[in-house]
């Protein structure tokens, strides 16, 4: 649970990507995209402090995501900090 099927030009049939988020509950519940995705079963909600082995996307990140990160996301997934 907690992922999406992604279609790309390079892979036939697509690829399943694991998605997760740490929700700090600081946004409007009705307008929060992360919570909506969780309700739809597309993203897994992690407990604060729970470890994640894949790509982590944060508003305080210092570098951008690039094609070089593709293998990490494909193998371990991506997690966002929703604050």
C-alpha cells in the first residue's frame, strides 16, 4: 500500500513507485494534497521519527531531484515532509 503506477517511454507496463509522507499537521486538512492522497491509498503516512530509505523531499532541501536519482526512487521510493 502507498504507491503509484508510473508510465514512462522507457518502460512498457510502467513501474510501481512507493510513496510516503511525514505529516506534521500544519496545513488546512481540507486542502492538503498529501492527506487526500493518503485517503485514496496512494501514499503511506509515516510516524514522526520513522525511518525511510529512499528519496526524501523537504521544503528545506538543498539540492534538486534529477535523473541521476531515478534508481534510488525506483528501488526505495520517495517520501515528502508535509508541513
